[in-house]
């Protein structure tokens, strides 16, 4: 059973000087979720935005906020991001790389009322260790670049991880993030991903709505679906 695709533009590639207009433009262009990249300068060598800015986005957004935490202490900030309006809150397995460690983060997220919990793996982190926690998460994010920056090249060697999750019978969302474009998005969808994040491919397009339609159509075709006008 497959779930409907979700196209999630990464606001990391938007014009942060006009973030409200960019959110509106993205929503009007036909996006499904808004992907928000939070970096702390420790887990990744970059800093982006924190709870106050995510909350400002949440106040005006109509679409669900898909918040990707690239931070070393996700449990400590879970409450702040729930308060900011996160619908999906994803932490990196690398910050608590054991079954018990990951279960603790997941438990903290649930205690804070995170609506949907995600766990992410970097390109060099195997996915098999997630097996014992798969039933406890709503989404697995398979990174297709090393996190920290937009505009990097897609690493197709991670695709077997997405396939493996589906082979295990994992029925939650599988998200892929990093280097997704018109060529690589169908590969992700064919492998079993159903949440497709794209930053530069969407914000760098001359016509954002057209680009989102192209990405969706390519992914649906790869899943053997007919694209519907929307
Ligand atoms: C990278 C971020 C991604 C990034 C993707 O650390 O997690 O969400 O914005 O950007 P593109 O689509 O340009 O690779
Ligand atoms: Zn991301």
C-alpha cells in the first residue's frame, strides 16, 4: 500500500529576507509540506534558524511544517519546536546512535506532543540498526547528501537504504533529502520514498509551480501512477 506523495520544498533555499512571501509563494505553487532545516553549528558545520523563526513561519503557514533537526540535542528542544508549530519533527540517529538512545529521543518527542516523529540517517550511517525502532517512528529520512548545505550532488549509493526499508515492510513515510531534481526524484520514488525534499531544484526554477508539477509527475510515473492535475 502506498501513501500519496508529498513534495516538500526546503526553505533553506528561499530568500530569507522575504520569508513570509516565500512561504506563500511555495504554498501557491502546489507544495504539500514545508521543509525547515534547523542547524546548530555542532551537528553540522552550519547555522540556520531556531524556534523563534520557525514559530514565525508556523504562524503564517497553511501547510504542515516538516522540521529537520540537524542538532545535537533534539530532545532538549522538542517542546520549543512543537510550540513553534512543527507537524513532523525529525532527529538524526547519529546524535543517539543506539536503540536505547534513539528510543529515549522518541519518548521525549512523544511526551512533548510531537505530532509525527521522524528519524534521519546520514549517507554513511547504515539503516539496518533502525530496525528495532521502526515501529516507533512515523517517518525515516534517508539523507542523500551530507547535511549542512543545499545545492550538493545527489548520492545515489544511498538508494538501497530506501529499498531496504520497504523490503522490511516499513509502512511509514520514507523521506529523501539532498540533491533531488528532475532526474533524481524519480529514482527516489522508485526506491520507495514518498516524501521528496528539494531546495535548489524548486527555488532555483524559473517557474516554481511548473517545477513542482514536474517533480510530482516524474515521481508518480516512477511509482507507476498517473499524475493528476492539481
Ligand atoms: C541539507 C538540508 C536539505 C537541503 C536540500 O542539509 O537538509 O534540506 O536544503 O537542498 P538541495 O535540494 O538544494 O540539495
Ligand atoms: Zn533537510
